[in-house]
């Protein structure tokens, strides 16, 4: 969480660079409920949301539903069922049970809503010792576990690593400018050079 | 944002208009039990309130932390410290569905990139064409439902004629829509924005017209300045008051909090 | 949980003793979702349930709703918002924050759905030390906390007491027969005699 | 329920018809990954399976325990041991909405007070008048949605002509409704009951008619006896087989489990 100022996204939307984007925009509450519906095997979710906003005019995926008891109109959003859900968690055991804690957000729903799932973890342990606030995803709803220590970087993994705030700040500079960004893509992503943001 | 100016009160240290804004916003949380906090200016003000006059204030962040007690300003709504210090951490669906939606949270504390005379908030696009905006803003986040469902809403935003407009280009979060009765018609159950706190003063909705009216000017700010920084004909309350300047304690705590931003 | 054979309930339904009952019957999934809707401030909940059962013919409170995206018909049940919700939990702190763990069922939803709530606890502690699987209800959603050690008897409180299975068995005998039950009511409940089931 | 009778296999100790039923039911969980378990007979059989041929079987109880590993028979679905030994404990709304409803659980294991030729289950009332029943049964519990949403369903029930009827007095949980196509029409996504295991034998639905047909008789039980204990014209499969008698290991483990019932 905390993805910064989204310079590249904003450039793509306003100037179509490097190409135009197709957008479907929701509120966080709406998105969370789309995952809930997806995880629940329901085709849609009901919420008090979007009422009076211009978001409803920009997508077919915000509609209304009438309560069959009170007649009240509420917002409806369609279930989200991704082909693949990818999340990062703290650890897994050798059977593939996954344990995560801290702010788990909508991660359980994302896995349960997806046809298949990949969970990257900080480490694999012999036994998932129970701990406060921990959520366990049983192995039988996780398709693959991959060991990727630091897989949340530059964000953090509670109990394993802190947020790399300097990276976010350096990234903001890189992301702000098309040339700097393109150079970063070429050098770091394509040619594998050391990430200048990391050394910040 | 603007340069520091000396307070008219001689015994108070110099403070910036941003500091005045955060202090004024923190005071809006007097006698409030629970506050749903957006990141940025609202988070600064809410934490200032908790560190000064409102130690029992329950901070709710949309990442799912109920009763977080950060001792520095969180870097994001997902800051691990929020979970570490919370009374309870719940999932994101739960925070919206069980906690925000039923109106359990007294005050929603929101920022705004653009806001209009009826306190509608735009954080989506600047420009008339959604598909080809002049400026793309970060988007809705949790704001539409915070604005809809909290007991009432307090907005914190820097004032300028580009930001305080007659009609927002895009309604991301509803204030009073097009005027009286609109919230009820839309089924929005919270009372909506009751205070908009800027770096120049404080606006409140007129009880009849729902239009934002200036009720306070911060020390050293003139009505002229406030009107210049507003795109509509900004009305002023008959009893237009001057905000109390930040106290030494408020400033000290605020600066200590702000200093934590660079610490990690 | 585990309430036995419900002799008194069944006698009341079949023979109207000691008086006729008015019943509204739901499945567990339906009831759970009614509490969820109640806790969520929604007027109804949607589920895949009740389809083809005779339960739908016995109450006005099972209806259907059509998905505004797929056209699919689903079951709808109305929110349940009790005047008062009463649950038992393990402990509370002096501020009234409540902590419970183990099988928490639908207890959080019952409290959040109710206009007011009473939580009986095994004990009050200075600090609610975090523990695995624990759920905390913040003080500001709990109306009253009452210290009632053993308040779940003859059921159990995880970490505090075991299920009193002998009591359940003795109770089954008491509950089976109207006279025995009436005597139990008179002696134990009204006159405060020692509970024969407890001494079993 | 009926008295113990000696197995025709001389090397097997005597066993009761109830024991045969539990053993046969436990075998129905061969190669099953996940099982949603009702309390009573289904719980006994599921735990027998886990303690014998299916150590990796994931038991799901509607109290919210995923992957419970009880070493004795739980006293109720809320037995604390289920939580203590589970891979994960979730709330009751979650177990129904996130786990049962989407069809994640392969087998639903149900009991029945009354069951009909189309494997519809009645656990609500005996008698024609719901408001004034002859016998009031415990009610639906989690069964309607287990019967609707599990991959398929296995029913365990003692057979008698009062319990195995042409048409149940009340459909609490749907088997095949009134016949072929009904499940699809009703939007029930699981395949429905694929096996009904009694103290006399095993029934399975005919692929065309969906009607329950006897496919196995337990050792020592005659077709006559099974038909007498059935209120409809019970058909028998062309290849009607005899159930394998309980093995010594199955009986030993079952009795050890049953003995735990009185231990607390």
C-alpha cells in the first residue's frame, strides 16, 4: 500500500503515453465487495455506495438493486473472479498452507475469488505456529506457493521487513519523467542494472 | 504552502498557513469519539488531535485498523504501525461493510483536490471529458462511501480558485449534490460535510442553501484573500470570526509529528 | 453449541404446551447472513440458499432477488437488527474492549447488528494481550460488559472451562418430561434449589 | 440399532448394523479431499475415515473449523477441540459464504430423519401440517445449503419404512426434487446425493430417473429386509453387491472413537 503519485498512470490517461488505457473505475468499498462476491460464489454484491457520484456514469458495472423487503434501492457491483490471484504472505508450511498477519486487506478474498492463485512468501517453515492476528489459507485453496523473500518490496512484510520509504521517494522522481522512466526500464528491468532507487 | 507569517499574537511563534490548517482541522475533532481518516492532511490533523486535546479519539483507517495509536505520521493507510497499535485489525471488506457503511463512525476526515460550493469533492479528473482529462487525479479510494456514511464529514484542503470551484468537473464524493434535499434523495445517511478547513479559513454549509460559507478567517488572512482563492461568490457568515492562532503546544506537537515523516 | 434434543421446543410446537409458538424458520446460512446484513447496515442479504425447499413456503422472510448483471435469481433474507444482542466472551479490559477466541461463530455480527449489546465475560483484565485467533470488539460498539464467570455453562469457554457434558445428559432427561421439567423450573429456577443436572 | 449379528466372514469379529453403516460411510470418503461434516452419524464416519484410510481428509464443520483433526468424536459442531486442531478457524458467515457456497467442498455428509425416493431430506416436521406437526424435528441447520452447494452429497441414515418414504412430508434439503432436471432448474450447483448409506445397505440414484436404487446389501441383510424397511418400491441394481464386512482395523478404530463419546 501507498503507491505514490502514479505519474505513469496519469500520463497514460491524460496523454495516452505509451498507449491509451481502458479504465473501469470503482471506489475501494466497491472493489472490496466485488472480491467478496467473487469469493462467495455470488454473481454480485450489494452495498451503500456510489450514490450521487459521477462514477456510475463511467461504467456499466455499477447498477442498482431493489431490496425485496423494504423497496430500498442499493448499489450493486458484479463479482470479480480473476483467472489468477497473486498475493504476498509471510510464510507457508511444507504442505502449502499459507499464513499472513498484520494488515491483510482483501488478500484472502483475492485468493478465494480467483480460479488459480499464487502466493509468494518470505519463507517456508516446518510448522505454522499460531500467532495473533494471523490468517491461514489452507493449502487446498492455494495453487502455488513461491518463496520470494522481500517480495513485497518496496512495501513491507510485517515481521520481516520495513517499508523502504527512500525507494518510494526515489521512485517518485523516476516515475515523474518519461525519459527517466524509460531509461530505468531499459537499464534496470531489461538489462538488469542495479536499481538506482534501491541505492537511494 | 505559502510562506510563514508572523502571528498577530506576539507570544506565539511563527507558523505557516499549512500549520494553521492542520491545527484548525485537529480542533474540529473536539468531543469526537471516532474518526475515519484519509491519508495526507486529514491524517496529520487527526493524529495532532489525538496527541493534544483528544487522547481517546478512535482513529479508523480503511486498511482495517480500528483504534490505531500511531506515535508518528503513518506513511500510508497500510503502515504496519497502524496494525501494531490498533485495538483490532479487520479486513478491508469488513472495515467498509461492518464499520463504515452502518454509520458507526462519527466523523469522516477527507482531503480534496477540487471541491465546489456544495462541498462535492473531486479526486478523479480535471476537465470536462472523463476519457480525455486535462489532469488525472488519483481516484476515489474510500472517499465516496466515507462521504456517504460517516455521521458527518470534515474536509481539509488548501484553498485556491482552481481547487474551490463553482461546480466540480467530476463528483467523486457527494457533499450536498446540487443543494438542499439531495443527500436524502440519494439515500446518503450521514449529514455530509459540516466543515471545510483550508489554509485561509473555515467554511461551513449554510443551513438553508447548503452552500459553503466562510465562518472563520485564519489570523492575518483577509476576506478578500479568501474570496480571491474561491471560484464562486464566497459568502461570509454574519458573525465571521478569526480562528484562534495555533498554541505553542499545538505547534510543538505538530512539528514533532511532521518531523517523523522523514524518519524512515 | 450442541443444545441437545430440544424436547421442550418440540412439545411446544406439536402440542402447544405450555402455549403455542409462533415460528419463523431459517437455515443456519440464512440466519448467519441475516446477521451479516444487520451488522452491515444493509436491509437484506443475498445467498444461494433455500432453493427448492419447503422453508420458503413458511415465511414471508425468504424472497428472491435478481442479479442485475447476470439475471440469475438468488435468495434474499432480511437483515436482523435485534434491540439487544447478548453474547459471552472470554475477557474484557477496563475500558470495555472485549476479546474472544476459539469458535466465535456469529457473535461479532450479533453485537454489531444489535441496537444495544451486553457482553458477559469470564474476567476483566488490565490488558488484552493479543493471542492467536482472538477477535477484539472495541469498547465503543459494546454497550455493557458484565463479569459472569462460567456464563456459558453448560457449554464451554475456550481457555476457561470445558463443556459439561454430564449436564447436557442430565438436562436431556429433565427436558424430556413435562412434570420433571416443571419441577425443575419450580425448584431450581424459582426457589433456587441446587440444580440436579449440575450435580450429575 | 438392531442387535449385533455375527458376520458371515468367520475371521471378523461380531459387529452391529450401526457399525457396518459407519464403516460403509467412512469408505465413501475414499479419495475425497474435503468433506463438510454434519454432527452425529456423519461425524462418526468422517472421523473413522480420517483415522483409517484417509488421514489427509480435510474436515470442515459449519462452526467455522477448516481442517479439524479431532482425536475423539466431537460433542457438537462447536466442540473446542475442533478449533484447537483446525488449520484455520473462520466465522460462521464466512464458512457458509466463502467456503460452502462457492462449491469448494467436495462432499457434504448429512444425516436424515426422513428421506424420500428422490433423496430429498426432511429434518423439519413429520405430518402434513407444518403448523401442527405430528412430530417436530430439530430443523434445517446447515443442511439445505450443504445439500445445494457441496460437490456431491452422501447421506447416512438408519433405514425404516417410516424414515425412507415415497415423498417426504417437508423438503428441508433438496436431493433431486421431483426428478431429473430439478436440481438444474432450481440452480443447485452441486451434483446432489450420490450415495445413501443405511444400516442395511447402500442406495445410489439411478442415472436416468434419479430414484434411489439399492446397490449394496450389507453382509447378512436380505433384499426382502431392505424392501420392508422402505416405504416405496425399492429397486435393486442389476449388479447388486454385498458390502465388504468391516475389517478388524475399521472396527477397532470405530470402537475406540465411539468410546470417546462418554469420556467427557
